[in-house]
C-alpha cells in the first residue's frame, strides 16, 4: 500500500470514528428518555444514571458505554441490540449487578412490574 492510500485509509477511519461518537451522543438515554432516566452523579470518570420504566414501557434505541448495572427491582425485559438486531428476553433479579460492554439497544419491559436500575457508566 502506498503512502497516499494509507493516509486516505487513516483519514477515512477517523471519519468513521467521529460519526460513531456523534451517533453515541445522539443516543444518550438522558436526552432521549428524560421522563424515565435521571442523572444522579457525574465526574470525569463515571456517570451514574437511575432509570425507572413502567410495566409495558419501552426504551427507544439508545446507547451506553461500558457500564455496571444494579437492578433494584425484579423485571422481565426484551432487549434488541444494534446493528446486529439480535433480540433476547431475560429476567433481572433485585440486587443483582451486571457488567455490559458498550452497546446500542432498545429495551421493552415485558413484565408486570416497573424496572428500577442504577447504571454506572465508565468514561475512561
């Protein structure tokens, strides 16, 4: 590969990453779902979000960086991930904590109880 082609490739990748970062910002759950998501704490290392979604409620497509989620209520959810489009159904139990890689997804509360979660999103 010659230098010009390599430079164009690097610049192209930079553009892809810039678009991904803008897409992540546009998919911020605090902006998309202010009625169900609340900022509890933020500094240069983490952002802590509380979410409460009623039974039958739906969280439209949004994103999260790497994070830990603590469930404060038993809930059944259906999660569709993007861009793959894989859908799973799962039960989350009160008091459990789980690690998540960075993701773009939408979530539907398919249970009979409201969800209540605390999510600790990592910034570094």
